[in-house]
């Protein structure tokens, strides 16, 4: 008679225990224990329940556990066990990671914690179980074709149609919906109030000053005070919401006819000389050219597609020196300059900032973090079983991503969504921008070192996104390399892993439409290729998302700095702008209220925040991966201290890539 000590660990999350009957069977190399009942399962919150079970014969090294949850009478509930530990008669402890909701009365199998690649899971029954697991998941996580030219996504019309594993926990869902509802009530209330008194238009900037108590927001208050300044306008291309567009140029674009005389206000030298010195930079919004715009509150809206030339001064500040608001040079498309009238210049910069809102939100935020993270996650869930080392490595970085994207499709970017109601692009223009963005996306642009080099941004000072992001990439890469090289000893191990090859095949086909020009791998031939791609996947859903998401209210809460739309077309001549014409061009009050409420909601930190490098769910049980996780966490802590030390010396700290503020996955 063999005796095994079994401990069941529950999640700390509300309502994760069960009142149903649980039956367990231990499966080893030499046999099985037979079925044993685990009585008395209650709503324990993170506590372990201990049981003793017996087997008539020795079953050898444990490989699997078989779990069967039977209803109590007719009541079938949901149960979320974190793991089951089994202490064998010889004293050896076996850990079986679970970390999944069991919602039915079907039989479920869980592997012992050792990670196993495809073809390593030798026992025939284990191979069958592995295959059955993927078949179930492929049925649960089906692909849904989006609009042609946009990445596919998980098939679910609402969050409730997702498997329970992909849904928000009750507390998160309630808090998210409460904040969304409060924001909507606030915005709708102000809208009705304004319209009641026929006062939906702003009449001066003083009214905007009273919109919120800006002094209670550290960064936002500085934005409000500095948004008119050229130095701050330039700073935002480096360390604002979208540090991805600016590039150092080697020649002017053919459609941007800037001359030496035009730039004399800031730049006394010859333009060609300054370009050769690496002091001239460009932001080109050509993806927005000709985008269809919509009406808001029955009024036509406008969107520019600017070109912005910037100069790095001897004092190492970045300032705009020329702005052209439309792509095609023409007599009615003047190049605006810093020595134009203050209102001409300010209006030109505001049109740029409105273009920035659209390109940032739809290309660099929605597409390159949310939608790609969903593609990575769905393919992971469909193609890699729980026992696979890559599943163990990546699953924490998919947490809530599917749920939040379903909410976004239903509440932000559909025909009646918050984004389409406040943006000039509306629903049709949004789809245009997304399609153009995907067609121009490259693998290099998703890998920060490659992207920085390609844009010529290696040497510009005070580029904190680059500095912090590259350090985070290096720390991540070292961690991923350590984990994967522990399991993949040579190139042949990668080539022969059919599950991993199917994972990247679906990503390429479903996410990037098989576009070869993107450079996205179609298969992996070396360990280093796999390491780089997995680093990019984690970086995209954590670091990059934090960079483009966390500061939305900081930089957009003062509406003139990030207008979601413009009510007047781009100016066709100089000398016409006044403060009144600028106010008339800005979004109306109701649009401003809705935009502020949306940006506020999208940048709140929720109680279930999990920072980068934390792994509450125990998937890796082997010593080497645990050591690598500990080193990863230590490296992140050291970097956090360095960033905090630097930020203490800055008038405007850059905190978005402090590892303590970077979330492990796209969850908002």
C-alpha cells in the first residue's frame, strides 16, 4: 500500500472555490492510483486543502493527474485551482500547475510541472492528452476574420462568450464597468447641460482651465502650462505618447520644399549642413492623407496629414522649424514657420497634434499593441499545450488581453463606440488608417533596437523612451534566451518543434496577412530567431503598451494638446488665425468631455495590476527556470532604481517604462 499526500491550492480570487465533488487519479510510469474522492472542497481563498490518498501498488514517477469535477446534485459551479502538489512515499514532491477554470463535469488531465517540447512527451497516452487539449482549445478560441486588411481576432461578440480563463475576474469587471459608467454619466451630463443652454462651444481658453483640477495631476499640469512652447512640442515626439514616428533624415522629402531662408528663426546654418550633422528630424503623417472624415454633432470634421521638420539645437532641445499641413505642395498649402504670427504657428501645431492623436491611437496603440498582442495570444492558446515551455513562458503575458480587446471592439471602435464618436476619422476613416498601418508595418519596427537604428535615433540626447526601452529589451532578451536555451539545445530542436512552427505560422497568416515584405518570420530555423521573436512578443504586450498607453490622460487631458478632431479645415493661407479662430476649430465641449472621460478610463491602474516580471501563477516548477525568473526580477528592480534616480533630476520625469509601472500584459 502506497500513501500520497495531496495538497490543493486555490486562487485568491473571489468565487474560485467549488462546492462540487472532486475526484483525482494519479498516473505514473508504472500504473495509476485509482480514483480518489477529495471531500470538503469549499471557498478557500488561496489556502491549501490537504488530503491523504492510497494506492495498492507503486505507480512510479508521477506524470499526470486526472481530475473529474462532478455536480453536487444538479448544481454545477466553476472552480479555479492554482496547482496540486503530491508528496510521494519516497518524499519527492511533484507539482502539477493548473491555473485554469474547470466549469464542466468532463475529465481533465494535468501534467507534472516539467516543461516538455513537442516530441519529448513520449508516453502514448500523454501524447493523446496533449492533442486532445489543443483540440479543445482550438474549438474554444476560434479565429474571426476582421475587415479585410486588419489582423484577425478571437471569435466572441461579448466578453461573456470568451472561455472563463480569458474573462476579467469579477472585481476587475465590476470596477472597469463602474468607472466607465461614471465617466459616461459625467460626459453625458455635461453634454446635456451645455446643449440645454446652447453653450456647447468653447469661447476661450479660460473655460478649459476650469474643466478639471489640473494641479492634482503632476504631468498633466505641466502639459497645460507648456503646451504652446516649441520646446515642449518637440519634446513630445521623444517622450510623449508616440515616440515611434520621428526620424533623423538624410534628405528632405520631395514634397516638403523647405529652404534655408525659412529656417533662419532657429537654425542659422545651411539646411544641408545641419542635415549632414544629424540635427534635422522629420515626422511625416502621410498615412492620414485622404482619410475620410465624419460629422460630429452634425458638423463636418477635419484631419490633416502634416509634415513636421524639427531641429536639435546646440542646447540639445528639439524644436519645430517648419510645418506643412497637407502632403501635396501647393499655393494653398503654405509651410508654416516659427516666425509667422503666433496664432498661425499655434494653429499649425494644433493640427499636427490632432493628427498625432489619430496616428498614435490607431497605429501605434491599437494595432501595434492591442491587436498584435491578441494575435500572439490566440495563436498561443490554439497551438501550445500547457506543458510546453513556450506556453509556460508566455501565458502570463496574455492575461486579460482577449477580454479587454472584446470590450474595445464593442465600446470604443465600433460604429457607436467612444472613439468613433470623438474622432474626426469616425468608423470608416478608422478602418482606412488601420489597413494602411498594417500594410506598412515591419518586423524591425517592433524590435526597439532595430527600430531606433532604422530611424537614425541612436544619438539624440534626452530620448528616455529609447534609453529605458532598450534596457528593458536587453533584460527581457537575456531572460528569454536563458529560458529557451534551457529547452532548445540546438537548431534542430527548434526546426522539429511542430507546435512552435504552427504558432508562428498562424501569427504570420492571421495577424500579418502573410505579407512577406513585413519581415515577420514564417517559420523558425534557429534558436536565436525564436528568442528574438518571443522577446518582441513580450515587449509588445508589456513595455511597448505601457509606453503608448499610460500617458494618454497626462498628455491628452488638456484638450488643445491632443485634439481628437478639428472643426475647421487646415488653413490655406497665413495671417488669418486668431485666438477666436483657434477656439472655433477645437472640439466642442461635449466631444471634449467624452474624450477626457475615455482617456481617463484607459489610463487608470486597477487593483489587479501585475507588474512586468511578476508571475503569480506558478507554471515553471524546475530549478533552472525559477533561477532565471529570480534574476529577471532582480534586473528589473535594478533598472527601476536607475530610472527613479534619473527622474528625480528631471523637471518632467519619464516614468512610463519604469519596470514598477509596466504591466505584464495588455489589460486595459
